[in-house]
């Protein structure tokens, strides 16, 4: 378990660095790999993973628009499925702006699951949050509380 946390933390840190230098596809993939590990560990500890939290938050809207159970929602949005699902090359739906947004979202999602495990933020995670989140919209907030640095 400790080895998984170490390597997933390294992947998340590297994702932040790659995001910073504009390598969004690689950042998205690394953050997705880290998120898979952190999400599973959070669920195993009876904590809400990011997707569980989002389903609880969006559940009433989702069930009205799409008949998705919580399990189906989570399976459809698992990180590695999300980052590997690409449109055919004949349909250029992945734009640089969309890729940047997806990379940012995946890093934030992995950070949420990391925080659910009660692990201390690394310097790279704090730098990512400061450079690419706080200046845009404020501190990361989950369940009405700001996550302490």
C-alpha cells in the first residue's frame, strides 16, 4: 500500500509539473493514473471518492437527465477510461483548450482523492494549486469547506 501511495503521489506531482509547462495530454494521463489509485484507496477507507462526491452532489440532476445508477456513473467516469477515451482522428474534438481543461480537472480530481486519504500536500501540489487554481477562482472547496494547505 505504501508503495502505491508513493508512486501515485509521484505521478500526481509530475502531472502538475507537466501541466505547468503546457504538456496537457501527458499531465492528464498521469493525473488519471494517480486518481485511479487514490480513488480506490479512498473508497476502501469508507471515504467518498471524487466521483462518489460528484454523484451525491449531482445525483438528482443526473437521474432526471440520464438514468444512471451511482455504480454506472462511477464506471463511466473512471479516470483511466476518461483519459483513454479519444475521438477518432477524423473528428478533431480534442482542442488545446479542451485538453488543458481536462488535464486541470483530472489533477483537481486526483488532489481531492489524495486529500480524502489525509495525506500531506507536497510542494508541487501546493505550487499547482497556487499557480493554476487560487488565482483563477479561489481555494479548492469541497463540501463547503476549504481544504487546508
